[in-house]
């Protein structure tokens, strides 16, 4: 599978790009700045320069799948987290890609449960997620809790609405979840939350909504 990673220079994106580069997939890392190209190439991926807020056709063309791991960092929430995501979703559909794995956020469907400072971001993610569901793309929407830089454990818990008592997860485990979900039919057309847990990632993704 030829996979484009949007946001490949971000903290989760670099993990995703490196993992895909070590797999059987061909990986293209999308970056916004020419100065970031060498970092992506060092991870073993082809780099392409494109801005989510502009035309991204050249970045998406020829790809079978997109993993969206980009984020505004609070600088342009509507422009990147909503409109930029929708831009690449619609371009992927136009260019004939089939698969789209979206990095979203826990509480995207219930922003009122998060601090006020996060609500615009969560609303933006919710709108992008909804646009993805409306397409013909085979989607998976992964909603992690608070991201940490701790070393990944390879173990998670998933569900439609997880208990928030321990709401953190290492970025490395989020990246592995996105990459592992890519070919797994059990994650197709699914939106689920993910937090640190005890179940191996591949096993957790066999039933990501924890349905009986």
C-alpha cells in the first residue's frame, strides 16, 4: 500500500512515518517546510512539501491511503484541524485513494467535558471527523486521550466511551495504533477512543469498540 502521512514531521507523525518505513508499505511523508525534508528522508520515507491550507493534490496523487497525524498546535485551529483536514479528505476522495486513518481526539464529540481552552479544537476535530464519515473512503477515526512522550508499551485499551480515570497514552502507542489499524478490516468504518492499557495493540483492534 502506498501511504501518505499528513503531519509526518509532528511528534506522532514521525513515529508513524518511521514505523511505516520499516513495514511493507511505501510511505510518503508530507511536510510544510522544505527544511523538514531531510528529517523525513532520514526516517526512510519519501518527502513531499505541501500545505494543508492550500492545494495538496500533488501530495495525495498516487496514494492508496492517508494517515492524518497533523495538528495546528493551537496556532490555526480552524485552518488546520478542521479545514486542512477536510481539504485532504476531499482530495483523497477525488484522487481515488481508498483508505483514510484519522488521528482525532477524545472528547471530540463532547467538548463541553474538556477545559474551555480546548473546545474550539475539539469542535474542529469533530467537524473533520464528520466530513470523513460522509465520504466513500474506508475510514478509521482514532481518538486518544492526553498524549505523553513516555516510551510506548505496545498495550492499549479501546472503546466507544472509555472511563477517563487514567486518560493518558504515549504518542508512540498512538502511532502504532494508527499503523496497525491501517490494514485491519475490524477497524473499518469505526470511531473509537484509545488510552494506555494492558491489551496488545493488534488484539485490542480486533474489537476496537469492545462490543459483546
